[in-house]
């Protein structure tokens, strides 16, 4: 089968899903495609160009089915949840994209279009819509980055300041407490808490009822 950009991106995604972005090389990609490595350069300039293409390809698969009567709050919940689902399907790619590709969002992306429409419906003045949507995106992708790279789990296990070595805390521990592993945080709950907090902030900043009146 002749080489094409779409075929190159699909093969690169398979390799990234399996072994991570750092393991991807143009030679490995050529082997995956059973092609001469030099032939790839007729379609893509380098690995960075490949990763941009893969990110755009995966981003185009983003789909959120919105109920016609959904409130802007429900729409934001759905958008955030669907972006998280996409990140979980391709964790290696999305962790790379969130942290290394500032252009992974574009004005024609379905996610960005739905997000800005929802933000405007929330009552945000039109000149502030893009800035507000950018802030929401930064918070959500920041959460997802920390979730994908394990930081969120580690941070959640940190003790509050001043709690170490307190006598009352030590007194509550049973004799076998050192052998009991701490309970893992509920990341789904933390994600809902994050999205609820963002939505509450918009509700307080731009009060608007369900009929769209400020």
C-alpha cells in the first residue's frame, strides 16, 4: 500500500500507544510501515511533524453528543468528561500533547467550538469568551496531565502541613497501622470536584438562569 500522511499518523499512534512518545523514531515508524525510512520524509518533515499530525488526527475524533435541552453547566461537564475519556484512550499521546504542544487546540476543533459556545451561553461577554475558554482548558488539561503522569496520586498522598508527628494523630493509629496502605484517592470524584468548582465559579461570576437571562 502506498505511503500516505494518514497511514503514517495511524502507525505512529499505534507505536506511541504501545511504547510512548520517547520510543518513537522515524526508523521504527518505517519498520512499522514496512517502508524505507527515507521515503517517510516525502510526506512528513520529522518526528515533531509526525506528532503534530497524530495529535490533530486524534483530536478530530473528539465527539460529544449534546442533548438539545442541556444547560451550559451540563455541556461543560460532558465536554470535560469526554476530553478525559480521550486522554485515557491515548494516555501517552495526550500527556505529550498537553505538556509539549501549545498548538494542540485550534479554533476549528470540535472541542473548542463546543467549549466557546457553552462559555458564551453561560453569560460571559463575547470579548472575554476566548480568554475564559482558554483558562478552563488550562485547568482541565492540567488536571489530566497530573492524572496521567501520576502526580495527582502522589500529591493526594501528601500529609497536610503540620500533621506529621502530632501526638493525637499517633494515638489514633492502631498497632498494625504501619502495615495498612493508605486508601487511594477517588480520581473520578476529584475530577467531578474540579469541574464543579469551575462551573460554580462561572455561575458566581456571570449569574444567568436556565433561560439565558442575566
